[in-house]
């Protein structure tokens, strides 16, 4: 009409409104194609889980106040906590174990634990099969209302039910415990306690250098880029190749064809969400299908488009073969 007769009063507003409505409906009807298709597996004899066990066992004889031991526990705790909470590297700079608004421990009866220091409180969670809750301060969440992000619940591993002598990273209860994000937090803070550094933690920070003190007398906090780098390093030690994106640059590729197995730098968040969603929706896992999406604090549409990458067949097979798999928690099933 505009092309034929020019702009007509009253027609243009109506025409634009109708066009926007039709285009909006078309977008909703358009099938959502996942951006990533490469599923990853942390198992295998020399995989990510085993690399964590090896790293901790290598420092087991060091004293509790050893910087090397503290660094290993910190790096393992970063990886495991980012996996279980489905957080961003940026989120990990915006919370504190020493602030009850940000982090809380609950015992097996659901009671808030307040006695003792943070190491004692984490021990209660582990010993009574309780849980932890965390909230990030001003995270980059589309769902955030106010200054705190949604509450994220993370459970400890029930080590005894995961033990399998034929699986190297689960061959003993102690080894299973090394893969527990709650126990890793405790291990890291036990080292800080032994080093006399608990009172040196900066406000609203969990992850810091283990020896560098800033002019204000506090430990130097880690920045998001360092946290992301430590996650990539752990993935690399577990045999995975991580670049800046799933579309690698020349520096990510050393020979033709090998780009096919390069993971995006933020792959961990998508991997964990995919495990939680796929095992619940397709294989009968006992947790809420939205668990991973809620922990990541985004929407189903965003997950399907920008994070979903499927689940490795080895993990699906291990879950299906596990006796009583439906009683496993997400944290436990992901370690199979």
C-alpha cells in the first residue's frame, strides 16, 4: 500500500504493529538449533575426573599449610564448583563463603549451620548429608531481581554409593570424595586455615592467590580471566582441547582436521546443563528437568540455543547401567 499510494495516515502504525506481531510469532515457531554439537566425557582412564584424583593424590603428603597443596585444592574446587553450580567465571568473583547472604550450610535435617568457622560448617554438611546454598552478588543474570542472583543449591556426593573398584576415579570412597565440590571447598579452606589466611580473604571473594597480599593486607583476588584459564587447564590435563570458541582460530589448530574436537572456552557450563537436562528428560533421572537451567539462571530457550551440546554416549551408558540410577543426584550422576 505504501509503495502504491505513499504514506497514509492511520495505516502505517497498524501495518507496523501487524508486521511485528507476525515476525514475533514466526520466530517462536522457528525450530531452535543448538549452537554446539560436540558432547564431552570426563571419565575414561586418563580423563578429567582421573586428572583431579591424580592432582590431589600428588599433594597428599604435603603439610596442610603448603602453598602447593593449597593451590591444587583451590584449582580443583574452582573446576568442581563451576561444574556443579553451572556458574560463569564472572559469577565466581561475586560471592563469599564467609557472608551468610551469599553462602549458607544446612545439615541433613535442613537446619542452618552457624556454629564454628566455615571449615566446621562444611564438615557438618558432608557428615550429615546436608546441602549448601549460594547467591551471587550482581551476577550477569537476565532473571536477577535486585542485587542478588537466584539461590543455587549444591549437594555433596554420597561417596559410598558411587564406589566401583573397576572404575579408576571411583575405585575408593576417598577418590570419590576428591570429586566432590563441597569437599573441595573444605579442602581449600582447610589449607587457608592452616596457613592463617582465613582473615585475609577480601570481602565477597572466594578465590584468591594463596600467597600474594595486597597493600590493604588481603589476599589478591582472582579475576574472571584467571578462573576461566584454570578451568581450561584442568580440561586440558584431562585430555580435552579448549580454545576461545568452537570455531577455532589459527593458534588453536596445529594440523588440518583437528579443529573438530576443540571446545569453546565456556564449555563447562553447557556440558553440565546438558547432562542435567538430557538425563532427566530422556533417561529417567530423578531430579527436576529444569535443575541445570535453574542453576545456570537462564531460560530453556537460551540453554537450547546457546549452551546445549548433548551428552556423551559413555555417560548415558554408565547411567543406564548403574543400579538404582534414579536415586542419584545430578552431582553424582555426572561423575559416572
